[in-house]
C-alpha cells in the first residue's frame, strides 16, 4: 500500500483550486460540458466571439471534432499582443544557453518585434496562410519566434526534433508537403555541436519541393550554401518592418502538425487546430502548475515534442507567464546544472521527465544539496510513468518535502494534460497521475470494450472530447479514425494500460500497443524494425521494449541476418550506428540478439508476446506456444538472451 501525501495548507490557500473547488468544477464540467466550455472558452481573446461550443461525433460513421467553430482568433495575438498593455517590459522568455555563461531575457515587447519581423520575412519569401513550414531548430528563442510567426500569419508549423536524422526530417517534410524550412547552422548541446544545416542539406536531396531554407546563425560554424535557396535569418529580418498584423483565423484552422510514432512504421502527423487547443493549453497550464503572475516557470522539454509546444510556448505565453527555455542538457557542465539554473533565475515551477530524474538520482544527493532551490514551490513530471523511488527522491531531495509533484499524463494527441493532480486540491500518491482534469472522462475497458467500474485495470479510453484534442492525422483522416476510434467504437482509445484504485486514482501502466517509451520519447517498434531491415545484411528484425533502469524502457532488437552472413561484434556496432543514422540517437538499440529465426505463428505473424518475455528475462512462463510454427526457435532465443539482469 503506498502512502498518500496530503495537500499542505499553505499550498491550498494560495492555489487557484482547492479540493472542494475541484470537485464542484469537475462535476459541472462533465455534467454540462457545453456551458462549462462556453465559459472557459472566453479565457482567450476572440476577434469574433463563438456562439457554438462543441460539435463532436466519435462515430459510428463520421468522426468529427470541432470546438468554438464559428469564432475567430489568432494564437500569436493571444500569446503576445494581448499582454502588451500591461506586460510590455516583463520577461516573456528567459533563455539559458548551453554554456552557463550564456543567457538572456526577452520581454513581451521584444517578443512582439521578433515575431513580427520573422512573420514579415516569411511572407516576403512567399509563405502564405495554410502553407506548411518545417522547423528544425535547437532550443534557442528563434524556435519560439518561428512557431509564433507561423501562427501569426496562419502558416502551419511542423517542428522536427533536432535529434532526428536527415532521413527522418525528409520524411516529415515530404509528408506534409512543406516548401519552407527554418533551421540553424549548428545546435549546441552539452558542449557538442549538432550539424543541423548539414542534416537539412542532406534531407533536402530527397525533398525537391522545398524552395527556401532560412538559417539562424547560432554557432557561426561553417556551412555549405545553396544560392537561391538558402537565406540567413538575420539578413532577411533586417529587410522587413517589425509590424505585422495577426491573421484572423477560424477556431478550427490548423495551428500545427507534430509527428509522433504509432504502431506502424510511418509516423503520424498529428494535427492540432487553433481555438480549442489554445483554450486547453492555457487553462491546464494555469491550473495544473497553479501559475500566478510574476512567477518563473521552467519546462525542460525540447520544443520538438508536444510538451515543448503546449508547456514551453503556447500555454505559458497565452497566460502572460515567464517561461524558461534551456538549450543544454541536465549533466553539463555537471550534474548540478538544473538546480543551478533554478537558483540563477529563481525558478518557482519546474517540470521535467522521470528519465532526467533517474539520471540525476544516480549522481547522488550532493550535486542537488549544494544548491539552494529555495525559489521552487512546485515540481512536475511528464512523459512516462514515474517509479515511486524516483518520485520520492524528487520530492524529498529536490523539493525538500515542501513542493507538491504534479505527475501529468497526456499525449501528443491530447494537446494538453488530461490526468493530473491539481496542487491545491489533490492528495498525492507516488507513481499515480491521480485524477482527471476538468471536462475529461476517463473510462477503463476490457479487451472487448466493456466498461470496468470501481477499482480495476484495463485499457484507458476517454469517453468524450475536450477542446485540445487532435482533429485528424494530417492527410489521412481514415488512419485517424482507425487508430483512435475503431478499437472501442464511440470512445477515444489512448493506447495506454491503466489501473484505477479504490480512491478513484489513475495509475498509467504503460503502452499496450507496439509503441515503446524510451527516456520519455515515443518510439514505434516498427520504425526501428524498418530501419534495421533497410541494412543490406539484415533479413528480418523484431523490436520490443524491456525494463531499463535509466530510460524506463530500452530497445531490444532480434535480428536475423541474410543467408551467408555471420554474426560478429563489429556488425552489432554497425547496426547500432546504422539505426542512429536512419532515425536518430534516441532510436539506438540497447541490445541486439542474433536470431537464427523468429517465433511465428503458422500464418507468419511474429509472436511479440514471447519476444517481450525473453527480452524481460522472464522466460519461464512464455504462455501458450502451441500456435508456433517452429517451437525450437524459442529455445535458441532463450539460451542466447541478452538481458540477464
Ligand atoms: C506528453 C507526452 C505519450 C505517452 C502516453 C503514455 C506516456 C506520458 C505520462 C505517461 C505515465 C505520465 N506518458 N505522460 N505515462 N505517466 N505522467 O509524453 O506525449 O510523447 O505523445 O507520449 O507517454 O504512455 O501514451 P507523447
């Protein structure tokens, strides 16, 4: 039985929402979503107010999701212009560079100018409303400027994580048909350079439609230049004015596409739209992080992931917050860096991933305790289940027992946080994401889709829509319907397993599909498999996750070589390098096992359940193996298993 951490009185007193408030507001929100969201939809500025609130059908037949659909607004206007009267000279973004000697403050006034100039430069180079613009940038303020500049003129951004390979970048550029790319000469992380421009050049060899590449000078490193295609960011911004009207956008006009892994090889372009997304991102940011004016808020994610979109840029800026953006990594120059940044910038709210906590935990308490951290009052966690041991260390060592931890469960698809404690309202249980946010109706179902009541365990679905929900898979609405609404008709299926305890608390148990979570990053096993089989010496590959102390899950690959090839250590290394090159470092297999054959059913389906068990070193009970075409294969795999932890 795990213990419960009650809400401290001082936290409840100053919080936006206390326990009674949560109960009342939650009940309202699910009893009458129309009037609840009609009221909260007003938290953003509308050029033309909406009269329609919710227009949703989860099928059967058409799947359609619209919120506030007759209203018009602009996300950049809400994140910047709206604050200028009162906050022109207040800090919008604190940027902390990779090197501890590098930082700057960007006020809302400066943010306005930067975004307007970039928006004008993009327009001058042909970008129009509805165009897709790919952003492949390091964690520098220009990444936020570029997102907001797109939003300002109605272009749809697609941010591609700077750690992705040229191939992965190219696939994402082609899928959404973008013709305009913004990148930097090089990125800088932990003192190491990331060749973003060179990667872009490589990617564009297979993207003939890209006409323009705007390049931010970050390191000044040398780059090759395609005349007529490549433009320097600073030169283009010098040519235009710092006044650019914000385009009047319909609530349901697309805001961004963000690619995420699914159970097939091809990443999906998750599409988010304008009005509902911003209402939801800003509202969750305010209540989940209990954000109050003047506080310094820091989310350590990269803008290449949804967390960076909703909780570094859009949510905080819509609320007029001060948001910190960090270019570097947690252990550079040393393991105190995060806490030194907290002290340097007087961070009040700190939001990170369990994998970072586990890595820092390994370095012991001293790198933490030598810093003050007295500005911190709230901690957050996101990306994967947080194991109670890491939770307790975060709570006791980092937060000195005085800062509540909000363990926030959500997905790229959900746009914002769905299951989470509210700091002033929810007693905490280490490892549980606790309770649903306003308007969110979680249901747990069995394999046949029956609702399971009370304390139970099964698959997590959401019964009704919320404004931040994704609207479609870009260019493939059928895939959207298939992926999320066909397994359990009438409900949104999350792909996660979940337990609900006797107090109604939710405990996410991890993915139930062929997606693994490596250091909080989603990886489709099929993506890694297709990278492996693209190697000339690989005949077949199967990839599964296994428990990994630091990463949460590690990548375990079973590889069958083509006839005539002999396995050896060098080839193992070559395959790891190969996958890094094909997808990016986050996809590197941790363990590769040579498999003379893979366990298959007589119809040729790989029996992943068995492969998972062997990878988990739990081979004594492999379950039913009677449908195997060749049971002998399994004995070999068990005998030569790689994870003997
Ligand atoms: C925001 C984000 C989504 C998947 C999700 C789940 C896992 C995220 C979690 C969590 C347990 C939490 N996940 N937060 N599991 N507790 N607090 O991470 O989006 O990259 O799309 O990943 O991550 O499995 O389905 P995304």
